C-alpha cells in the first residue's frame, strides 16, 4: 500500500467508508494493546463505554471468547506475588442462548489460576474471589431480556452497594430471539388481518 492509499484508508474518510481490510486494521492498531481480549482480538483498543460485537457461524467459538474475556476481567492483576494480568473487576454475563456451562467456566478459571502458580495448585481463596465477581443472568425469551435490561441499573446499583462494581457486560447471542419474535409478530399480524 503506498502512502496516498495509507492516508486515504487511515483518515476520517477511511473510517466512514468502512472499507478497511483486516490486515490494515491490525497493522493500524497494533501499537494499542488491551489484555482484556484474547488473541487475535487483544489488539482491539477498548475504552470505557465501547461496544464490541463478535459474530460468526455457530461453531466459531464466540462463547469461548466471552468466557476468556470474563476470566481476564475477574482475575486480579497480582495475587500473592503471582502476576495474573487480570483487571480485578466484576462481570455480568447475560445468557440468551440458555447454553452457558458454569462447570466449563469453572474449569477454565481453575486452569488459569494453576498456570500462574509454580506448584500447579489452585488457590481456593482466589478461585472463590473470582467466582464472586462473576454475575450471571439467564433469559429464555425477549420479555425476560427486556426486563433484565430495564432492571439492570437497579441490579448494578445494588451490587455496587455491596462493594461489587461491574465493569463489563457480556451478552451472549443478542439475536437469540430474533426469529421467534419475528415469527410470532408475523402470526399476530396474519390473525389481525382476518
């Protein structure tokens, strides 16, 4: 890519056009690094208030990425002289697919804790602290999801009053109810037309 193309792609025009290649995007943001996300997403610059959507076909490990992000968030930066590189924050995970496996989350957290220790033993106190920072909500239809969103401010305030400050909201499969809601709307319109 020559300098003229680089200026066109990297400037405001390039951002508006949205025609940036993945190669160029990774090269552009390689200087900014966030340890919240797992590779290759660790190069995406995150700031407070950012919204990131991860999408792909069904078996493309989107939930796995969210679990790893949650673990990075709940782990401390350092614990008993061991550097974990976490963020010491709480996470609220909203499960719309109703397929979240807490035992898988627990195994991955245990594995991360054991990676940090020289003896390969899981620190029970650290594990308990991390699990307390992980908040979970399951919604089985769009009305429950709407209710969760409407009561989110109250729940986060209540958690903050108990000393838990949620810094990250993860929603697994935001489009989980799209086709069900669309079909029910179509059926209600059809009945209304009769």
